[in-house]
C-alpha cells in the first residue's frame, strides 16, 4: 500500500500528460501540471522553513560551536518573513488606496524592499561576482597542456579570450578582410570555432541528454526507478 | 597572536582608517539624500469609461452611468468630478535626489538626509567586503554575512512564494471573491476553479510529514510531482531538443554561396561546405563517444576520440565566452564600492567638486 | 446551423457577411482583368488539433499566370468586434464634440467661469452620449465595402499551386461556439504589357469550421519517434529481465564513486552531496536523487557520514526518503540521521555562500555535485578543490560542463549523468535501458547519414525531387 | 626552489589579488584620467549602426528589452546607446519587453537617456512604452498579425487609440526596424524566427556573450547587425558617440545658417575655436563651398566657441559606460591569458625537472 499507491499515481499522471500531447481536448493539462507544481512547491516552503528552524534552534540550544551565527540566521529570517508577509511599510495601491492589503509587498518604500536593496542584492551579487576570481584560479591551475585533449580545450579558450579584447583583432588586422584568408582573422576564427565546433559538440550533448531524459522518465513512469520514494532497489 | 593575524589586523586597521579619513575629506562619502513626495488621492465618480455600458433606461432619463475610482487630487478628473467632502487619502514617500542637486540648492527644504538609505549603502558596502573576505580565508566576518544571506534569502523566497503563487494561483483560484476584496482589487474572473483543489490536497498530504501519523502520505505528493515532471520533460526534450537538433543538422554538405551577380563564390562555397562537413562529423563522433554498450576500442575508440576532441573544443569555447560576463559582474561590484559608497569615482558626474581627485587637483 | 437563430447577433451578421461578398463579387465584373479561380473549396484538415483549413481551387485558363492570393473573410466575431469598435470610436468622438461645443458656448458666449463650464459641459456631453448610445447599430458596418477591408490576406502562392493550408484559425470562440470561416481567391497574372494584374475575388467557399478532432494525428510523427525510442529502451529492459547478459563499457567517473566513499572513510571525514539547485520539476534533480541513493548505500556500508544540504524543500523531502531507504537496505537504519539532510535557502547564491563556507569548515573528503547547476558550479568546485576533496560532478547543463571538467576529478557529461543511475544500480534491467538509449543514437546516426547524403546528392546534381524529399522529411517528420 | 616551482606552488590568493587589482585599478584610472581604452569597431557593430542610420528620420523602430538586472552590466550600455542613436536620428521609438523585469529596464533606460538628454521628446509622439507582455514567442507570433490584440494599452494604462504615434500600426509590418537586446529566452531568437525572417524587417540584435554564437548563423541574412556582450556594446557606443558629435556640430552649423551637405565631410572635427578656421579651409569642396568656409572663418569668437561647443563638450558618462567597462575587461582577459601561459610553462618546466611524472 505504501509503495503501490504512489507508483499508481506516478504512472497515471504521467500517462495522462503524455496522452494530452495528442488529444486536443486535454491540451490544457500540461499547463495545469506546471502551475500545480509551483503551488505544491510553495506549500513545501513550510517543510523547508521547519528544517531551517530545527537545525538552527538545535545549534542554539546545544550551544554548538558558532551558535551565535544561528542566532543571526534565525533573526534575519524572522525579520524578513514578518516584514514581507505583513507588507510592513507598503504604500497604498494608488488605484485602490482604501484597501490596506492591495499595495505591493516589494514596492520602493517598504521595509522588505530595503532588505532586498541593501542586504539581499549586494550579498548575492557579490557572491556571483566571486566567480571572476575563481575563473582566474581555475585558468591557472586546470588549463595545463597535459595531453592533446587538454591542448584543444585551452587553445580554444585562448583564442576566444583573445578575440574578445581589442588586442586580439589588432593582432590579425593585417589579413585582408575580403581575401581567401579572411577566415584566419581572429574575430572570424573565434566566430568559426563557436559556429562550427561548438555547435557540433553542443548538438551531440543535447541529443544525448534528450535520450537520457526520455529513458530516465520512462523508467520513473514504469516504476523501475523509484529512489525518490525511498525504494532504491 | 600569530604573525599572520597581526598582519591582517594591521591591513584592516589601515583600511578602516582610510575609509574614516575619506569620510572626513571634502564632501565625505556614501550619503543619500531624498525628497519627500506626498501623494493625495481623492475618490470620485467618473462616467463609465466604456460607452457600451450605458444603460438605455438611465440614459433616456439623462442619467450618467458612473463608476467609483480614486484619482490624484491635482488631476483633471479630480477637478472635474470631485464632489464636496469626497474621501481623500494621502501618504508620503521619498524619492532619491542626486548629490549634484543637493549641492546646487543647499537651502531646499524639501531635500533631507536619508538615514535609512545611507545606513543601507554602508551596510551593503560592508557586506560586499565581508563576502570578498572569504577569498583570503574563512573568517567570522564572512560567517556573519553568510548567516545573514541564508536567513534573509530563505525568508525572501518564502514571501515571494506566498504573495506571488499562493495568493494569486491557489487562493485566488479557489476563493477569488475573497482575494478580490482584500488583495487584488479589480480581479474580473470571480468563479472558483475547483480543479485547483488538486494541488491544495497534495500540498496538505505533503505536510503530513510533520504530523505524528500518516507520514507516508507525503509520498503521494512526491509521486504526483515526479510523474508530472517525467511526462512533461520526456515529451518536451524529445520534441524541443532531440528533433529540432537533428532537423538543424540535415543540410547538404555542398553549400553553394552565390555572389550578388548570381555566380558561384568559390572560396565561400568551399568554406561553407567544409563547415557543414565538420558539423556532421562532429555530431556523429560525439554521439559515438556517448555510446554505452561498446568499449572505446578499435575503430569505435578512434571515432570516440574525435568526439572527445569536439567536446573539448566546445568546452574551451564555452569557457572563453562565459568569462566576459563574469568579469563585468565583478566590475559592477567595484563600481558600487567606488561610486555609491566611497565617492572616489564619479562616472555620472553627480558630484563634480565632491570627488576626491578633483579636490586634490584643485 | 440552428444555433444561428438563437443568437440574434449572429443571425443578423450572417446576411451582412454574404451581402459583403455579393458586393465583392458584383464589383468584380467591372474589372477587365484575369478571371478569378473557380471551384474554391475549404475543408477542415482531418485528424488535427484544430485551427487548420485547406483551401483548394481550380486555376483559370489565362496567359502569364503569376500565382494566387488567398483571402479569408472576417468571421462573425471579428466583424462584430470591428463594428463595436467603430461604434465606440464614434460615440467617444460624439461625446467629445458635444463637450467642446457646450464648453465653448458657456465660456465664450455666456462668460461662465471655466471650472463651472467644465462641469456643465460634461453633463451635456454625457446626456448626448446617453442618447446616442440608444442607437445600437452605429452607421453601416465598415465591412460592407468592396475595398477588401472585410477580407484578410492570408498568403500569396505560386502559379503551380492550387491549394493552401491555412493555419492559426480558431476552432471555437470564447463561449465554445464554433467559428465559421469562408475563403476567396484571386488570380495574379501579367498582362500583355508585363504589368501585374489582379483578378476580382472568386465566389466564396462554403463556410467551414476548423474543428479539433479527438486525436491530433498531425503530431503522429512525434508519437512514432517517442514510441520508437521508448520501445527500444523497453525491449532491452525486457531482454535483460529474461537473463540475457548485456555488456556496458566502464564510465570513469562512476568507478570513482566507490573510491571516493572509501577514501572518506579512511580519512574519517564527512562527504558532501549537492543535488543541484533546481527543484523536483527538473529530471536532473530526480536523477541526482537516484545517484544519491546509491552513494548513501555505500556510505552506510562504510559507516561514513554524508551531508546533504538542499536548495529546495521538496528535494529535501525526497532525499530523506532515499537516504533512509539506503541505510535500511544496508542494514544500518540505526545510523540514519535525517538532520544531515536539510534545507538551506532557495536563493542560488545564498545557497552557494552557505555551501562554500561549509566546505572550508568541514573539509569534506569527497564532494559530489549531481544535478542541475548554474553559475555556482565553479565556485563550489574550486572551493572543494582548495580543501583537497576528491570531487565528482554530473550535470546536463552544457554551459556548466567546462567548469566542472576544469575543476573536478571526474565529470559525468550530459547523457553519462543519466546513465549513472542505471549503471550504479547494477540491475540488469537498468543496464538494458542504456542499451536502448544506444539504439536511439544509432537511429540518429542512420537518419543523419541517409538524409545528409540524399541532400548532398540533391544539391550537387540539382535534383529537385531529392531536395523536395529532404524538405518534406524535415517539415513533416521532424517538424518538432 | 626555482622560480617555476615557486609559481607552481603559488598560493591562489595571489591570483585572487591580481584579479581584483586587474579589475579595480582600471576602473579608477579610467574615471580619474578620463582615458578610454581604444576600440576597433568590427563589421558586426558597424552594420548595426548602419542599419539604424540608413533609415530616414521618423522611421518606426520597435525596441524590445528582453533582459534583466543580472545582465544589465553587459546589456544596459548597449540599450542606452540604441536609444541615443534613435533619439538623435529622430526615429519613433516603441519599447516593449518579453521578460517581466524588462519593463523595469525600459523605465530605467528611457529615464536615463530620454529623460536626461532628450527631454524635448514627447511621450506618445516620439516614444511610447508598451511594457511587458507575457507569452514568450506567442507574443511575437501574435504581433505579426495583430498589434492591438497584444497591446490594448501602453505600460501606463493609456488606451493605444489615444496615443498619436500608434495610429496606423496594425501589425509588425508597420515597423521599419526591430531592435532586440536579449539575455536569454525569450528574446532575439524568437524575434528573428517569427518576425524578422517572415516579414523581412531589418533587425539588429544585442546579446550576452553566451547567446551570441547561436545568432551567428543568422547574420547577415536574417539579422543586419549583432552586438556581442560588452565588447560589441563598446564598439557600437564608439560609433554612435562619434556620429552624434558630428551630427550635433552639423546641426549647430545649420542653426547658424551654414547649409552643409554630406555627413562624411564632418570627419576630423575641430575641438577648439582656433582649429575651426583650419577645418573650414580643409573642407572646401568637401561639404562646404568657398563662400561658406569664408563665412565660418568670419564668425565672431563667441560664435566660434558656440560652434565648437558640441564637439568640445565631454561625453556624458552614461554613453561611455561600455567603453569604460572594456578597461577592466581588457586587463582581466590579459591576466587570464598570462595565467594560462604561466601555468603551462610551470607545468612543462617542473615536469621535465621532476622526470615527467
């Protein structure tokens, strides 16, 4: 019972949605499926929030190493949640100023927007920007011409990187742009690499992925792969 | 204290001293000024905007069909239609003022120093530095920033999920009249759509996980989700990726390129044909690499090796292409620090005289 | 047809529509131009998802034929919309005129103050509007003219064509009533002087409804491709079940999984498993969960702790189920600690910040990145590398593969990642599915080789029929 | 330990520091000195400029801002420059967005460019903001046949029938060019496939580095111009800035009653009133007649200063953003290239010494 009903649900829902592709009367089902998912995922926030609270409250009550950081997590979590859910500081909606809950929760002027602007955005954007540093260290450490494959990888990266600065095109500017060797100008060369080699490689990867996804989906729908239900083998 | 710790402390102290010094030189740094704006709305009865809504009987009696609306007090509509003693609602909000304006009119009463936003700028700048400090090593400052970002962002997405998904898509579908009355006035479709009980039920089943009994019911929700995902993705990937990519590859290997006058351009034809040939060879050899039931030996091994070459070129190219965008992101963070916070640079010429450099140069 | 009489607007419009045609057809006689096509017929395309009608006609016998123009008449709904828009425009204009006149009269002639004049003028204008709005039919409908404004040009086709598939039609209107379409065709021909001339409009076709049938057979090629791919996978799964041994090549990254778990045990340090940052609506996440089940089983056998921070609440739920079951299978359910599988935050870079810190502090011996990753891939992999962890990654996001390839010890590239779950399970039927996937690749190879060869021969020899065959294949079978 | 061993064991924090300096220092230097890294406009940027320049003034241009704040650093500058070229040329601008936050991007770029530098353009007559429309490629497909169905009103809620510049616009064929600034899906690809290709409307595209390769096959048949990330933006910015200077100079000449013909004659503009006389002499027969040259030479000194002012004035910071950002870009790329070379040298040297492990 514990395992059978879920398998029946998976198979039924899956079959219905696949059939919907070929039966016009059911064509709206796939859109519904996507909306339903987003709703369930939003409800699941209760579980995520519960997990977050449990982890950090435990650290706090155990006085674990670094419990003060758990206090920061919990504090910032609750403050953000409260100001967001209760729309604290939200200006009225100009079209309906008489309805107190009609204003936007993230309008400029709300406390929630302040948190977004001065906490959320700088923190996440800086984390994103850290990538530039890691790219440099990866280029230094990992791009070594150990074998022919590695030479291809770093050689291509080299050409493309060069082609994206003003220096690159300047190096090959002496090649006449209309002649037979125009293709060797750096900007043309990097365009050619992207256009031909990159397209070929990406196409094969994408075709392979599609096959992998089809086969994985099929196994899931047939109940062969049910690890997500805790039925690994 | 270890030698390293002393070094770090010294560097940090110097930085802090520099920042304090910067704040005291000239116009200082990192400040925001705002102008208070008052919005005042008045309730009026406007003639119905849609002439077709005019009722025949009322019209015959010379009555005008009207609808209630709120308009700005100083608008044309308000002057035309507002009656004596009509309800008004007013509130204030604040608008940022560039520093150049503050300098130009220091006596303007409407402009005031914004504590909250100035504090925000400083906080954002310090947190930016806190994250960067991780590059040196893990440290309490980074841990503080990390805890903040986890707490804030977890709550952020929950709030977004509540107001942007639960309210409009779930409650708004099951109890539209309630949502219309409270949250989104102007909603037109007020009929409940009962099929949205399905996600509601599955959502409740999922939460059974928290209940003392019947936790296994949450598996039903997972089953529903995974079944939906598998079916939608299978068809989407086969239709959108598999078929279209094959379709795009089917082109003749002989690609004629013509000049404007209709003659064949020899070089271009050759290049285009080679391009097409490489493309087809590349796709086929890469696919061979992904073959699972054949060991990479002999002829298969050789073709698969060519496939790896193509993959490596693909990866190298993708790497190079991605770098550019990432560096722009870092530059944008530095621009924030130098421009909005420290007022060292001034790309938008807001502070002219305020800039440190122009102060030094006179 | 009985519906028409229940609906007053429709029944009123119907004669109007035909009248419009009568005008058009009548006007045609005056033009000394090529004759219009005859026998114009419109039929609903059978077995489709609706919205497509095929129009056919007989070409007239005329010198210098250049092609045909296919037009369709506005539907009842469109005519109604056009008429009501015209009516609203007229009403609005009428109101504005009334207002202006009254306002000027009050201010200029009677010397009323502008504020008061506005109010008074508005009352007059609204009265005028109210009276005018009693008149429901506002002037003649703009459609009954022979300037073609009631017709919509669909396409111009060449002289050898005598049929046209008209797509993007409506099957039913908002209320579910069928929408009726009628079509006319014009001849385009060159006159003796070489100038392009158009014929008048042909006799309109009978009205047709672009119905949706129960089955949409225009999507049959997709169905066949799906059946072929799934069939191949099923065939080999069943074959494997019957006990036929299937050989699968070694995948380097997968062989390393056991090694990584072993090493973590030796070093007495934990393992970190990141299941991507997407939710359960992404197959990669589900595939990552499957691999997690296998890794957790090995971990349970070795008694090595495995930590799974997740970026989505649902993924946390599924991961807990999987890991718990793995510990159960390994006979170590007492060692299962659900608190090691926890939710962090949905935010991509909030999650990244947390995991980076975690890696540096806990110094895991092994890191697994299995799922859908984006820009955080390199941050995580480089941080893991800096603490000397053995790292295995698998993703189907092509743009992130270069970063994993550069920074990890082993990377499962695209399809290999999906193969991992089958491979790791070691079940014969799962291996069968891999063989089935290979058949899919064989199919792709054969199709590509054949069609490209045919297309090339066609291009070199200039054979139209070969080119047409390839074009047909691309547009029908591989329509996507 | 030799040099290469030391490099080989280099603490990666030194690399981080180098990267940080490679990005930070150019930002400050560029701002302080006003030095702009040189750019060489490539054919794709030139044809982008040319496509919009070839249209007669008053042409209708549809600008679709299909990007978000995350890619604003790369795409914002080119969006600003697109607006600048259209505004200076006198094209009518119709803004819309296929991604939700694109609406914000429209608001910020129009207020930055039109609000600050072209305040005399009238909303509803010279430009209109149609806002965001949900539906991805379906939006484009619908616009091809019916504009009003998708846009009953503009982003401010005004019915389109009341907006003067919308009269006569029934579908996409009414437009003379399409500009798409794209960060992903939906964006330029949808515009090319469903609008510009079937309708043969000139189209120019600006996109991020990751998407650009997908667009190469469409150039130059289906799209007439392609700007690739910040580099493309910098090249285009350079072209437009240069042209705007010449155009402003010419307009000032016209305002002073000197009728000039031929835009090419505006090359090598004088930047001081002293150079003006020499310039006028050089351009006799190249856009100026002898009489006109004499007239220019004969201007009083204030009038000369006034004439040179538009050329001499510093370029607004907003229109140098992309070129400025190429500074850190250039130094960071060169650093990356040096690091790759250094890493490999180290690898070969240590491998040889270590006996080829």
